[in-house]
């Protein structure tokens, strides 16, 4: 993500708004936003507010978090397909990661609907998802 694009994205996250881009050529969405379409590489893109809904297809936990999250409690990470189409790996807020058995049981119930929530974690605004129950 180029600096100006990243700044615009994170400035909007701080306001609780989740933006991606939509390609004017192929009509596909890219999230997180880039300077060009991830599908067709067109630079003819527009910023759009994402719905913040989607489906969780898989989740797990990690014993070794990314360096920026060292010191944070253990987290679930999951593969989310947003309603607009992009798929990405992100934090899942309310998945049961208390044991390998609970993770396996939770994954058997997937896919499940999710709703985005911007959270401040380790000083950064992050797009996370809550499993709708």
C-alpha cells in the first residue's frame, strides 16, 4: 500500500469507516485498498465504503504473534470473505480459542456470518470481525 493510500485508509479507520477500492473497469473490489485493482491491474479505481459484513471460512490462533502485537493476549485469526468479494486474514474477536478441541468444533460450524469492528490494538486501528451469533 503506497503511503498516501495507507494514510487515507488508516485516517478513515480512526473515524470508524472501512474503505476499499472498486475498479471502474472490471467492477471488482480490493481490500485493503491499493493503488490499482488486484484483479485486472487497472489504475482506474474509486474509494468506496465497505459494508463490513462477510463470512468467516476458517480460524485458528497463534502462539507467536506478529511483532507489533507482542504483549497482546492470544488472538484468533481467520479467513474472512467480505460481502464485496475480497478475502483476507484478520483478527476474529469472539472465536473460542481456549483449546484445540474448541477451535476444531468452531471450524465445523463454518462458514458463519461476521461483522467488522474497528479496534485499537497495540496503538493501531485494525479491522477485526465479530462472529454473529
